[in-house]
C-alpha cells in the first residue's frame, strides 16, 4: 500500500464534519501573561501552577468537540517531555507533562485532542537553532528536517492514539515573512513521505494539517486530512479541495492568538454572539469545520467572556438541529 493511500485521502478528519459544534484552540506558551501581578519567569513553576480542573471545567462548558493545544512555539520551551529533544537540548521540556496530561483529560471527556507544533525554528532561540541544525543547508534545510523528524516521531509515538490530530504551523515560504531571520527556504523543504511517516507513527489514523500561513487557504500536500484554514472570521474555505480533505477554518476570537503583551484582562470577543453563530452555521452548511482560538491566562484559565459566548452558541447549535 502506498503512503498516500494509507495516510492521505483516508477520511481521518471525518469526525470534524460529524461533530455537533466546533473546536477550541489556545496558545499556551512560556510568555503567556497572568490576569494580574507579574508574569512567572520560571517555566517549570508556571507549568506546575496550570489549573487543570479549571481549564477542563471551562473547556467542557464551551461545548467544544475538540481542543488544539500548543506543545511549544518558537520560545525554546515545550510543555511536554520529548526524549529526543532533551538529548540534544537539555532543559527545554517542562518537568510536568502538561500536554499529555491534558490529552488524557480531553479524551476522558469524550472529545478529541489535536497537538500543535511549528515546522521550523527560524524565529527561535539560538539553543534550538543550533540543536536542530537550522542554519545548515540554508535552502533545503535537509539536516534540520532529518533531525526534526526524530523530534516529531518521538512526540507521535508518545501521544499515540491520545492525539486525534496534528496541526503544524510555519509551512510557508520564508521570502514572504518579514519577521524571519533567514530567507532562502520554502515549502520544497518538506519530504512528504518522511514527514507523514513520522507524524503517523504513533497513530496512523491521526488527522494531519499543515498551515502555509494566515488567509492563504492553501495546503502543503494534497494528502492532508483537513485544511489548516487560518482565516479572519467571515472567510470560507474554497469550494474545491483535494478528495478526502476536510474543509476547516481557524480564527481568533479575542486577543490575537495569545495573551502575551502584559498582565491584565483579556479583551472581550471582537464579534457578537449572533455574528459568531451565523458564521459557524454558514460554515457547517458548506461542510466546513470551525476552530475558535480564545485567550488563556498563565494559570490555565480561559477568557470568561469568550467561554460564555461559546457556551451560548453551542446551545443555539443544539436547538437548531
């Protein structure tokens, strides 16, 4: 059986289309800010204080059918242990395996868990760039890709079937992004068979998506299971996608992806309840799934106004059926 037949075009993301409501995403990173007081500088202390009970109470209250959660993103820190990473860059993983603990709880609640990882370390700290050989072979990133696949496979094997999907960020052409430090690389760096083999090692049925950037509504491989779909609210997936690829959109509701600038209250939702409800309904009529990114505080609690809005919207979706 060819890899494309085994992994792509498989309906691995069919559950997104069959879900009652929507998904929730949070960007919980080392620089996530508190509601008040000073940000905790020690990553392990911050992770240890993550209130799992409060998070799960809020997550379940939203009515969400799946969670996309960041294992790490360009900070040099990851909230889940990775044996390979610790062997090449000791001290990057938190002592508490927060993401794995969270995956267990989400699955116990009857919902799906999608892990988030970047596909590059260009904007990362020097320790990560050196450990992964990022600056070797500038154009094709062949040395980096070889090492990074071991990193991804280690996570895939550890999460196994706890990970129903993987959402990979940073799959873009460097020349189009002003914030990057090197300019030569683009999406030709991905070796599809190696990438999909590493990702699916722990769970061949995990849904895979790779994001080429905001509002591109594009994909890297036609064998991805669902469209990454990073958009502004009101934008819909294209009518034509490769066979077997689930239409999907992802947008932020309150703070722009994360609560990172300074301590304080997360801003309220940028749209009304009616606007959000009508957009989700319109997406569902197109066969598209929706994930909504909401703000999260340092202690693991989410923005209350956004949580309550999603709760009301999920109730309206139930009444619609």
